C-alpha cells in the first residue's frame, strides 16, 4: 500500500539510508511513484530550502516474464534548470529505446530532459526509457550516478 511505503521511505530518508523501491508491473510501479510523491510532499513542508526527491530508475532482471524496475530515491534541494526544449512525449506504445536516445541527446546538450506522459503504462514506459538513457550516457561518456 502506498501509504505504508510512503512512511517507510520517510523513515529511511530520515536516517539518510539509500532507498531503492522495486516494482514489477504497471500497478506496482504506480504505487511506488505515488509513495515517492507522498514522501516528497511531506519533506517539502518542513525543509528550507524545500527538499525534493530524485528518482533514478534502473532496469533489473525479469520476474515472471516482466522486467523489474528499481527506483533509487534520494532527497535533494538542487534540481537542474528546466529545459528550453519541448517535453518528449511518451505513450503506452512508445519505443523505449528511441525515447532513451532522445533523453540521452537532451542530457548531453542541455544537462536535462523533460518527459510527459499520461497513464500508468506510459509512466512505466517513461521510467524504462530513463533507465535505458542512463545506461547510454554511462557507456558513451562516463556520466556517473
């Protein structure tokens, strides 16, 4: 349940522990993202400057024929500047590899990329594309983290 996961995230973040939330399938991914957003809402209330939660998605092994998605979560008060380019749009049928290439290109050019999606499946596709883009950047340019 997202409420329990939100509380667990807050407890671990308060201890400055690394937090990784793993999900298999669209419904569990949506629950994980809801929990992260709920924890961020709590953190933003009391911190000065307001804290945000950064998520770095990574693709894991297949579980029951579906790919595990791991979200590494950490608190930060620094966000990259907004991109001047229009957002990359991700749909449920989007080719993740192509979007990942677009993300990597924007990160190389602007230092960040903005995605937009609507719906649970599209959100999972966007997270998978982000994980793939991270891999592309690490392989080609040695970007860390």
